[in-house]
C-alpha cells in the first residue's frame, strides 16, 4: 500500500481535532480560502489567454496602479469567502475600507485580511506571484466591524498563509503549530501535503534587497549589506549571494525552503512611508509564518508582530528570515541609534555608493 497522501482538507480537520471545543467554523473558513486560491491559480495560469494581463487603468488606496489580475483576484477572494458564514468582514490591499458581510445572519466570528495578488508587477513578465492572507478574531460583541476592529497586533493572528503561483501552485499555512506546505495536484484539484513542518535554517549566506534603493537606506542596513558584499575578505569572512524577485511571496518561499534574509527596510525615498510593505496583510502574516518556522521577523527595531496597528493600510520596515542574521541587523540598528556603530568602509565602498568605480 503506497504512503497515503494527506489533503489540505484532511490536514485542517486533523488540526481541528486538537481543539475539542472547535465548532468547525475555522475549518470551514480555511476551506473557502483554499477554494479562492485555487480559482486565482487558474486565472493566473491562463495569463494572456484569459485576457487578464495588463493594467486595470485604476489605482488602489495606496495610489498604486492596479493590474487587471489585482482586481480580479480581489473579487475572487471576496465572492468566494462572503457566503460561508464564518467571516464578519474582510479587508484587502485593494479595498479602501473593510467589506462587511452584507447579511447580518451570515456574519461569523472571524476577520479575513489579504493581499489578493502580491508581486503583481511580475504578472506580465511571467514571474511567480502569490496571495497572502491572515485570520483574526472579530472582537466579542462586534456585529458591524469597522477598520478599528482589524487593528490587532500580528501576535493575535489565528492563522496566516500564502499561495504561490509558480511552476507549481503551493499553499503554505500556519495555524500556530508549525508551517506546512501543500502542492496543488491539478489532476483532481486538491492541495496535497508535500512540505510538513517547514523550518528556516538559523544561518544563511543569501540576502534579498532592492539595491537600487541603497542611497535611501539607514546606516545599519547599509552596514549590513556592505559587509555581505565585501565577502570573504570583509568582516563577515564569507561570500554572500543576493536575490531580488520583487515578489515577497516568492522571496519568503525561498527562505522557507533554503534559508535567507529578506529586507524591505525603512528608507528616505518617501519620508511619508516607513517602508513599502503593508503591516496587516503582508508583514504580519509573513512574520507569523517565518517565526513558526524558526525564523525571525523585525522592523529592525522591534518584532513585527508586536507592532500595534494604527491604520489598516499602514506600512512597516520588514527584515525577516534566518534568525541569526535578523538578530545581527537588529544589533546594528541598536548600535546605530546609540551612536556606537562601526560602519564598514572597505576600499570598495565610497561614502557615495556601494558601487562607486
Ligand atoms: P507589487 O504587488 O506592486 O508588485 O509589489 C510587490 C511588493 O509589495 C512585494 O511583493 C515585493 O517584495 C516588493 O513590493 C517589490 O518592491 P520593488 O518593486 O520596490 O522592488
């Protein structure tokens, strides 16, 4: 008898059985999230054949150009999840305000926050993109949730996950009991457990950052990257590799598979934005996943999941991945803030840029 495959549905039910008082509502919610990701995988996979590439000609609340698939993926998440009876409301990168479930009789106990299609600037060039989601509890007694009811720190998330639409479609999920990866078997349309208990190595020699922003970085980030680029002849005494896919889901997935460090730090490019990534539906869910896999997720100055949100669409600096590297960068931030840092100035690096000839 071959090894019996575990489907995502079976896994969720198995996890539910760990909580005797569970009613099955959370299980039902996860099954609708699963269905939404399958539907998005299908439309992403059709690409130009589905007429869904290119821009929608609109902008989201962030003022960012929306791709047609951003809007379509958002519609799929909302329409697939609104009738299940498990959610009181949903919030999304693509919606200015929360979407409250219209029929009060259909409102449940949970809040769903999501980035329906992250990395969408990669759609037209056929590079991996993904969906990121996070589940919070609707505050007791709240029947008409507002944005304020979503403003809970990441440590209050019940569940976090992402779907990555790449050569394979995978769904990676944590319910607070480790991180587990499921690969979509397109033959019969079910996610199969293929990566049980994913762990991030505590050390790494690979980092990901958009180096074109180097002139806007704070000193501790410049120091860290310069030391990595200095390689075996520099203070780290080792060569490093660099990646940048411009799709957070793909970066985080690589880190879960082989370790690494992802940084979208605070920069001075736009002083009104303390970073590019959004706390509620990018940083927090990814931080829960990374921590559950033994990694760390920081703003550079505090644990991401301790940040108390003040706005549904607020941005935070994000430094996450292999724990020892995150802790090193946090130390560099402390030393910089206390005026104690020892910036590295190799012959390679002039005060003007990493790459001065
Ligand atoms: P898009 O969804 O607009 O493509 O943004 C993706 C993202 O939020 C995150 O997934 C990437 O890591 C980051 O932005 C890429 O930012 P840059 O385009 O500045 O490199």
